């Protein structure tokens, strides 16, 4: 139970940090400015993917790898 809560909190923290980091990138330069909802969806999906990868890396490199 504790492991699951800790794992979920690490994932959410990494997603929040990656969202904060990716928010400085001007995605409107790469996408159509007339559709801001799609740009926001792209930002959210990219931050979720990056946050998941960083959380997996952190959990693999720390004590959570089962050793």
C-alpha cells in the first residue's frame, strides 16, 4: 500500500515538474495558432510522457528497484 502511494506521488511530481519545464516552450510556433486547445493537449501529453519516463528512471535508479 505504501509502495503504491509513493510510486503514484513520484509519478505525479515528475509530471508536474515536466509540465512546468515544457510550458516555457512556444508550441504555437510549431502548430496552428487558430487551434489553442490542440496545443494545450500536446503540452499535456508531452508532459505526461516525459514525467512518466523520468519517474521510471528515478524508481529504477533508487531503492524501489527491488534490491
